[in-house]
C-alpha cells in the first residue's frame, strides 16, 4: 500500500551538484522545493570527478547562497602554470603572477567534487531544504496542472514542476519520452587520482603531454587539485583499458609520469569512453518537467563543461520556474519553461560542439590536423604563439554559448 501523498511546489530528482544548485537557486527566488535522491545518505562518492569549477559557476553559487562560492574558493587550489610537452620536448610553459585574477572570485578553483558537494549539502541544510534519501523516481505523470511522481519507496509526490537532475541514466528523462542523441568517443581514457606525497612534490602546474614517451606515446593530462592530482591517459584504439589499469601497470605509469614518490599514493582508477549526447527535448509536452545537467546532456570533459554547464542549467531552470509559479496565465508559465528549453538546448549544442572539437583534435587522424600539430611543435622554439596553440587546443574553443546569460556555460 502506498504511503501518503506529499505535496511540494517543486520536486527535484537528484541530490548531486545540479539538483542541489536547483534547490538553492529556487530558495533564493522564494520558491521552496523537495529533493528526491535514489542513493542512501552514506553513498560512496569516490573519485575526484568534476575538479575544475569555473569563475562564472562560483559567482552563480555565491549569488544564490552567499558564502558558498567563496567557501569553495578557500578550499580549492588555483594552479599558476600551464605547461605543454610534445614527445618529450617542452613546447610551452607560462607561469602567471596572479593566475586567479583580482577580486574575491578567481577565474577558477580546483578541488574534488566531493568537497564541492559537502559545502552544497551544508548550504541546503542551512536553507531548510529537505533531501529524501533512497527515494528513487519510478514513474512521472505530468499534465497541464502539475506533476505526480511515484518513488520506489512507495511514496507519491505532487508538485507544480519537476526538475530532472538525476544524471546520465535519468529515469525522469525516460519517463517523459526524451531520448539521447549523439555518439561516443572512439578511444578509451584512463583517469586516476593520486594524493600528494609528504616529500618531493611536483610543481603546481597543469601539464599536457602529446605522445608522451613515459606512456609509450599516449597523450597525458596532469592537473593538480587541492590535496592531489588528476592523471588522464588517452588510450590507443586497440588498447585493453582493463589491462592498462591493473595495479602493476598503473604504478608504472604513475612512476614514469610523476616520479617514484607518487607510486604508493594512487587512490582511485577508472576508465571511460566519453559520450557526446543531448536529449532531443529538455522539457515534457506539458511544460511541467525540465531536464538539467547530465539528465539533459553528457559531454566529453575537455574544457570542464560538464558540471559547470549543469549548474548553469540549474540556475536558469529555477529562474523559469520562479516566474512560472507566480504567473497569472498558463500561457506565460508555459512560455517561461519553453524559453528555458530554448536557451539551454542552444547552450548544450554549443558545449557539445566545443568539447567535440577538442575530442576530434585529440583522437582524430585528420591529416591536416596532424600536420598542423607537427608544424606547431617544430616552430615552438621560435614562435611562442605556436606553442600556445598546442597548449590551448586540447580544451576546445574558449567562447561562450550564443545566449545572453550571467554565466559562461
């Protein structure tokens, strides 16, 4: 027998960064919400995951919950140096006197996602927002009047609106009949977290190494974050990622790339093939359900567009819903939700294309791209701009989506 029905103005599926941002952004606009999360409260959040938080994201978080953005800045790390190597040779290296810029909010901060989530949980608790754990969305029934959600714990929830922030396997997306469209990377990638050792630490710099001899010619990205390092290795198409992540082989990779001091400090290893997909619609037919974050799009990580764009989704979803719940006509409410979809679908298309350009640059064998990279490497000793191009290209274009927004993504 079902538990009693619970009413809330807005329901949010997912207690990750996107779901919690949605709740905080609604609260800041005077709209209360309830978060439904499928996992238990003591869920495992292993792996550093989204370590790079853009300045625009920090400003959004500070705006919707004063102190949240600056807390992440205080906890995070701003690395000062960009460093790029080509087949063992340095082709670009630049250290900035003020890498974060001026003001309270730097251009970025680097810290494990679990730390970001801890501060978000504190902010959600301070705002009095409820998270219902082990409440996985089972069914979604939307109409012109609102949304009814049944969760696997047997409860029923009614809301005026529902935000699906329940990740790449989103049940909310499935329930409203939206489908992912796109493709997957050809190559696998190995991602490892390595803690800082007590002695002989590496300099704080972001390193990209093309065809690194230390990994038998595979591309390597090494990024510091507060408390450790992210090591990314791009596999060849015919690699067996599972064999390469065996303990002995990973220890060899870490030793050869980072030094003997880091070998015993591997804390997490995983492999991925990156999806480049977005939902064919970010809203349901009744304009009562909005998709945000990985429920709406999955991006290759180059340029750190994933969590950052998801937080932008969350803030704009909250803005649309805040207007819609107070609208005096159904047409105005509907238009606000459709405007959300139009803006965030446009942003997702931009971010997919940007991440896709970086992915194609890294794994593609287009003869023109290969020739450009080789030419730039040969000219880097004489023209700094050639080396800087090699340094920039793996992260995709620096532009922002072609929409008016207070954030970049």
